C-alpha cells in the first residue's frame, strides 16, 4: 500500500480493494454526455456483464476503466489502484479487448502477440511461449504465421482476445467479444471466460447478446443513457417476475385452466386448429413449476411451457417498460 | 487449457525499459514498411529517375574541361533533398493518424509504452525509411566519385546534412501526425510546413527586399584604354578595372540584413554547412559546379550586401567573390530554427498522446 497512515481506511474497504470499483463516473464529449452517473463494481472471480442499449455509455465506461479516458468526475479503483494516478501500474494487470478490431495487417498473428508482449516488458523467450499457448487456446494455431490481414472477422476477434490475455491480466475488460463469432466459437468463448473468472480474474464483459450473458455472467450492471439503472446478480434475476409462454393443443382448455388459477394472460389462437398459446407473468420459478403441475394434472394438453426470454433480457425489457 | 500461469506471485512485476520500448515500436513500424510491395516499386522508380538525370548530367557537362563528377554528385544530393522533402512527409505523417484510424493506437497506449517512446520509435522508423531513398542512390554517388573531381572533404558533410534534414522533416511529420486526427490533414500540414521552409523562406526573402532598399554612393568603373578600342582581341578580364573618384547615389539592397530569412531553408542549411573547395589556381574557372555550390555561393553574395552588387562602392573596388569580410556560417541558425520547430511540434504531440486522455477533438474516438 502506498500510504501507511490510511491503513485503517484501507482495512475497511478491503472488499473494494480487489476487482473494479467505480463511483459517480461522468464523462462528456463536447455537448454529448456519454456517461452521466455510473456506479460500478466488479468482483474478482466473477463475470460481470455490462448491459445497455447502443449509446448507453458501455464503451465509454470500459475506456475509462482501461485507463485510456479521463473521467470528468468520479473515481475508479482497479485492484485498489487509481488509473489516473498510476496508469502504467494499472495497465500491467489489465487486459482490454476493444470493440473495434485493430491490427497491424502486415504482421502475423504470432508477431502481433510477441510484439504486444514485448511492450509489456515480457522477455522474448517467455513471450514466445505465451504467444504459442494463447494461439492454441483461441484456436488460431494453424493461422499463427499468416498475415493478420487474411483473418476473418471471427478469427480476428479471437486474436484480439489472445492479445488482451498476453500479459496474464488480473482484470479483463471485454467489449462485445462475441460479435462476429460462429456458434462453436461462442461456446468456446463462454467456457474460456468462465475459466478465466474461475481462476480468480475479474472479468467485465459487454454484449448485446443477452441470452449468451445469461450463461456466463454472475452479475449484471444495466446502463441506460449514461446512468446505472440497476445492478443485480443472476440469482436475484431468477427470483423476479418472469414472462412465460405456454402452448397447448386446446386453447379453450388452457384459458379455463389459467382462469381457475386466477392468472391474467394474453392469448393467441392458431388459425388452422383449436390450439394456441398464452403469455403471462409468473413470480419466480417455484410458482412456474407449481402451475405446470396443476395444468398437466387437469388434463390440459400442454406442448410447451418456457420462459419467453432469458433472465437478463427479462430485466432489460422490464427496465425499458419503466423508461418514460 | 492454461490461460493463466497459476502461481501469480511468481510473475515478476513487468517493467518496460525505455530503449526496449522504442526498439519494439521501431521494429513494428519497419516490419510493416518492409513488407509493403509498393515501397520497393517506389524505390525502383526513384533509382531510375535519379540515374537518368545524373546520366544526362554526365553527358552534357563532360563535354567541357570541367570534370562532371562534382556536378553529378551535387545533383544527386539536390535531388534526394528535393524529393526527400516530398516523400518524407508522406512517410511520416501517417504514422500515428494511421494507427488511430486502424484502432491500433489505443492498443499501444494500453500497454506500458509511454508517449515519448512511441514518438521516438515512430520517428526513427520513418527516418530510416526515408534514408532508404538516400541509400539506393549510393551507386550513383559512387559513379560520380569515379571522375575524381569530387571535392572529398565536402562529400560526407553533404550526405550527413542531407540525412539530418530528412530527419527533421520526419520529426515534423510524426509530431503533426500525433496532433492531427486525419491522415490527409496531417500530410497536408506537413507539406505546408516543408513548403514554408523550402519556398516560404525564399518568398519572405524576396518580399523583404523592398524593406532593405538603401541608397549608396557609387562611382564609375574605369576600364583600361585598350578595352575601349575596337581592335581588342585579348581576354576580357572582368576584374581589370579601377574606380572613378566622382561619387553619385544609386539604389541598392542591403541584403546582408535579410539573409537570415533564408537560414531555415533546407537547401541553404545543407549547402552552407559544406566546406568550400579552395579556389582553383586558374582564376577563370568557375568554382561552384553543382547546384549545392551555387546555392552556397548565392548565400555568400547575399551576406555581402551591396558590396557584391556594385563594383565600385564608395569609390572602392569590390572584391569578387566577396570573401574579405566573413559574416560566419548561416546553417547553425537555420538548423536551430528547424530543430526548435520540430521539437515544439513533437512536445505538443506527446501531450496529445498522453492517456488517460482528457480533451478529445470532436468526432474522434479513442478506439
């Protein structure tokens, strides 16, 4: 620690010493207020999702966390260090994957990784080993010695991920890492991100693909118009009201069944037969299970019973409802 | 899979040495340039053009009694300097704006690299690239040397000063590139600055002439009697005159007061720094054979002022060439002005590259 006089205070804030803590962040570009008031906390060992519509300030927030952009107001601590005061100390333990893919096109993937490693002060021998290791991890081993200009978007995305990991960062900031990836690579990315978080790293990930985040995120921070509108863990999200879609071969029977359970729903009948589906809100998973049991028990021919959307999507949509 | 090296404590706190950071950026830039095929095509065209000009010079000058070597050598230097002024901005002014546009600048900024290291590396790389154009002309310089009349002490100075001038233009380009947001703008501003040095100094000099118009007292040149008669067949010696005693006023230009305006001109810096060949034994022989020698001589005449323009100033015969009163070399002043300009722009550029970034120009993104 830098100052011993503040040791008691640091003791009290031990929780905030690790991972990323940002309070009251604001940043504007000219007259555009990209970030107005963001409070953000990401714990080590967890994947924190950053969710918000386009222009909600996700990238600006990540740039500030990555020590590239100076906030107009507010404080940031990355593992207890202030990126404004000690940018280089923060950068040595930070991995940042930007949303724009930039590469030196004439260089090969391997050269790009070893060059960036050299800029982190990693010696040649170690950089070589590390580059090989990461190229295998992201599945670019075969393309290691072809120029980066021939890489497809998805391959470039994976190279970008490898680059962000080159200095073995304790904190990882990923801006839209899944865009441009094929389904197989998405699954790979998910396992990889999970693995990184499980090894104790702080992972912050922004994405539009909410279903995907459901499966890898532990917590989510929702942004809208430059403000934090909600922070929640996925466990909390599971307990909230959720929309379900129930399909049946007999819509009339389904309607009767739901009404006998005192549930409001919107119904949509099939044109060609008597079947149809109902959409309704249910408070929590227990109630859902109970209702399914009741409907099946009453002999209603149920063909589908599922949440209409992912957990995070649910929160996202409920936030949009709350917006004026 | 082993994404992270498990014993975190064993990973030493990474430090990036100042020189090794510069070296990495230099290597990164050079590797990109060397792999660009257009680069070799340009060097090839360059060689052919310079060779053609030098070859023609060898043919035409070689007919006279003066050896063509000095002329050819100076032509190569003047050519490399002239086109270097055109090529160096293009090579240097995209170095940082290009990275900005590609999104690679932020990646560099997010490592342990400092803005200073980045600028040093970029500058050295663009300088090395523009020196490539000097290197390919080495065979032509060698050809000029074979004629044996090149004034040898001047040769390394000419080449060295040429390299320094290219370095200064590259520094201007890299500095402006750090300041500008768009490559086109950076290249244009660098060209304008180079034009300011190359042409602007000449224009300023020309326009200032009116400000240093002076009235001086002159007298007539009196030529020997035999020159006046119609049947004179001897050699006309231009120096063979005396000055009359009757003084009358005449307009002249005190160019010695404005010669400093030319100082920052790259051609003047190079030409003026070169040691002059001793005057040939034969007074008749024209000493300054090549373009660089001519520039150097022109500057010395300008420094001499009215003495060099008027044969009989105040009734005293002028000495030609005007060497009597040595006003001192001009190039240290010129080089000083250029270095200050380049350093100022680089310092401003360094501030612009500092992160976390404060102000950003409108319409730009960090990444």
